[in-house]
C-alpha cells in the first residue's frame, strides 16, 4: 500500500459554521509533516474526515489511494491518535491493546512489542484509568502502531509528556518517517515541530495557507533581519530608521533590524560612530515564521472544531 494521505477539495459545514473550505494537501512518505493552524482552522475536522468519522460535503480524503471506510483491517494501513482519553478506564493497558489487536487479527506478541516500544511494559497490567495524560498519550501511540501501518496521524501527541517523553517522541517520529512512513502530526507546539518535522501544512479559515518545507519557511521569515546589540540604543534606532530600516526593541540593549543587511548595518553605524557589540543575521524560529504567516488566518466565528 502506498504511504500517503491525500486531501482534495474538502468542504464541510456544521450548521452555519464553515469548518473546511476547499482543504487540499498531500502527506508524502519519508518525512514528518506538521499540521498547524489557529484554533478552529479545521485541523481536527480534516483528520476526522480522513478517518471516516465525519463525511465531507464536497471533496475526498484517501489513505494510500483508498477511502478509509474501504480498508479491511484498517490498523494495518493507518494508525491514528485523536484523543488519548478514548479508552475504557477499567481495562489494563495491555487488555486495551489486546481487544484492538483481536479486532484486527493480530496476536498478543505484537501487543507486547508496542508496549515495550512506548515504554509501558512495566505498567502494562495497571488500569489505564489511573494513567497520567503522558502515559495515556504513550498508550494511544502504542495503539496507533499496533498494525505496523505505513501511515500515521497523531493529534497533539506532545501534550502531557515530560521533557524525557518529548525527547523520546521526537526520536520516535523521526525514526518512523525514516522507515518510509507518512507521518502527519498536528500540534500547537512550534518548538517541538521545528525539531521534528521536515514539512509543514499551515491552515487557517478551513483552507491551506502554506504547504512548505520547514527550512524554507524559516529562511523566508529570517530574510533581511539583523540582531544588533548596542550600548546606545536610541542613537542606533535613529540612524537606522533614518536610512529606511525598520527597527524594533527586543531587550534592553538589543534591537531587531528589518530591511537592511548585516553589512550595511555595520557600515552605517560605523559612519555615525554608534557603538555596538554584536551584529548578526537573525534566524527566525518556526513560531515566529508561523505567527507571521497566520496573522490574518483567525478562526471562524463560532467554529467548534
């Protein structure tokens, strides 16, 4: 089966609320694709449509070229984590996975493999209702991996994880993609996606705002921005603004200069005898690049998903 998720022209309304307005993108194998956007942008609805939980008004969503509802033993095709709390709290972690495995024709051996993979083997016989959010996230990821699928779709998998858990899931997601799987991860934590994802699908108002490599997005947001440290911030701001640059104060002795290359900043300050201790090209964070891109992509009024 081809390891892809294809979303084409999805439109979806809930009453008078527009959730999806022509959502279109493809998740390719061999990389982690981040799926990001403001609350109400349509991320959860899109993932539910991919899994056949919501029916679109228009368009289609395919996993490996096929609708989810046509898949026999779907866990062998796509593994998903949409809600870490979707479990029977009285069941043990192992029993939770055993009934899923039984429904897909999988044996107990695979259950023990994924429990070890997510670090839950020591608590496998504890009731899942007593698990922390981080442990429930690990159990949900184990369920998603149960059928060894070529496609994975995870909604906010970093939530509730401690620092060790975040380091673990970063490595896990990258290794799964390196095996040739298509991995789609929805998250509000840009710092985690910056260290994990190679590609980004940014959505807003129910449609795609950008479909781009993470490195390209950061490079575009970093262009012609310079970090300047100076003991005379007022003089530096006056000189640079007078030459047409846009200058913003960052810290007590730090300015961020836009619209002027680092070399030009150095020459201009030197010509006006303005002291400085550092001039360096600014590298935007993914969070900065994302906020710049989605400035106008606010959520739909009344959006519920």
